[in-house]
């Protein structure tokens, strides 16, 4: 399959993005923009994005996380501490639609690349600051990483409430990726607003607030009311029995949720009278007795094999899915059928598997293929010429 960006396709075709982000949050956001057709220029320091160094990798600087977060981009090395590099960036900003950064705003200001500095040269710029914490609060200058934001936003506390012997982090870069999606809609909404008003603007996207909103949407609970109607937390989500059920020979994910599911479940077991049990009579009753309800299902699931349960539950139209590993996902027949995974020949890394954007567009389809994740500085001279910056080696260390 040819692997190149079709810049004429996608809902963001024609949008030019200056990407001053590193690690996961920002690159995930800008890769999503690239997958929707934007032209993304990845500005890297001379030592490169730290994410390049995390293996497994076939060659140094081209680790798996970097490959997935940066295909569809061009890599431009600029040492922004040097005046010529700063001037090159401002020249590029005059011709771009978006500048997105996860450098701390105070550090950007020290470089002479704060919003005011850039907007003076490019008034229509959409300037997106991905930061750890809202810049008007006392945490503004604190360092922020996914683990820290998960912890402070309540994930480890909830994990322990859920039954873990110790507080634990979700084993995905949850804060980074949730905030990255906030950054994507911030860019697209600001572009839409500019179409109507002609005005650029500065948008702040803080990790802490993004993840707290994400968590408390479920778990504000009784604290939703003033005075409170009980503690925070959503009882169903923190029930110790809410987990894949152990069967006679493995595990199965099952959610028996609405009345129709419960009637079908008890009918399949040959025990329709259980619907008269006060714990099961209604959604409200089940919610009030959620630990007992889940514990009951947990006991029953141990009576049969995974395959027997899958057959019985599927026939009864009760939602169930197997537990899957990363290898299972790669082999998943649904993901194969919808073309979720793409393989391509990377010029330095050989055959590489990647993922397409999950969304589908009927009128402005996303590009079929994006350019391979770039080597460090691969496009520096080409891009600087494209923008008429008139510098080659001077911006680089």
C-alpha cells in the first residue's frame, strides 16, 4: 500500500499546524489532526522528542510510541533558544493556522514565543497551550505527567475503593490521551469560530481540569448536591464485583443491565421467578443493591465454561465480550473487517503496523494513508524553504 499523505482529503485539508509538542498528550492530538487531513509540522529540539527513545524499536530514536503518535507529520529541528530559530518559527506561524504546544506557558513566554509574541506576527493564529494545570490557579507552575494527574484526579483512590489492595494507576496514558482529545476539539472549534469571526485566539487545555471533569462526571455522586446527599462515587463502578466474571475455565465480560436483560438472564437459567426478588425488580432496586447483584452474577458465572456462557448469553441477547490481549486485538475479526489496522513499509524501520482514525466521514473522507513517522530533522531544510525562512543550518544545534 502506498504510504503518503493525501493533503487534498479529510475534513481538515488545507489546515497547517505548527506542532511544538512532545511525549504523548500533544503528539496524540496533532496526529489525530494529521489523520483528519491537516498538514502538521513537528518542531523538535536538537535532541528530539523524548518519546523517540522508548522501545521496542528497530533503530534508536524510532520507538513504537513515537511511530504511532507521529505518522503524517514532517520533522523540523529548531533550537528555539537561538534567535534565528525563533525568527524561523515566527515566519512559519505567519503562514500557519494553528500553533499547539505542551511546553509550559511561562517557558514559551521566556523564549519570546508566548501567545502575544506569536499573535503580533500572526493575528489569525489559533494558539493552543496544553498545560498541566489552569494557569490562573496555585498549581500553575507545577510539573505535570500522566501518573501525577491520574493520582491527583482520583484514579488510584478509586482503584483502591474498587478492590485493589493498593492504589494504582490505569495502565494507559489516560490523562494524556483524554487531554489530547480536548486539544483536538479545541483546535477544530477555534477554527470554526475563526471562520465566523475572522479572529484567532489563545486556548488553554489543562490536563488536571480535563481529567477531573472526566472522573467526576461519574463520581461526583452525592457531592452533586449542596448540601451533599451522600459521598462522592458511583456505586456500580466501584463495586468490588464489577470485573470480568470468572467462569469454570476462564473469564468473560458480561453486563446484564436493563430489565429486558435480567428477564432474559433468569429465563435462560430457568429461574424466571428471580425477577420478583426485591434486589432485582427494577433498575433502581438493582442500583441500590449493586454489590449483592454483582456478587450473585459472579457466583452463577462460575458454574459453566466461558464457551457455554457465550452461547447462552448471546442467544438471550445479553451483552458479553471476551477479555482480549493486544495480540487478540491485532487478530480481532471485527477490527480486520473495518480496516482498523494498516501496514506499510517504513523507509528505515521496515514493515510497520499502525491504526487508522476511528471516525468515518462520508463527505470529506480522511486520508487513506499518511506519511511514515519522520526521522529526526528529516524535513528541516525542505520545510524552511517552503516557508521562505531563508535559514538552513543556523536554527539547528
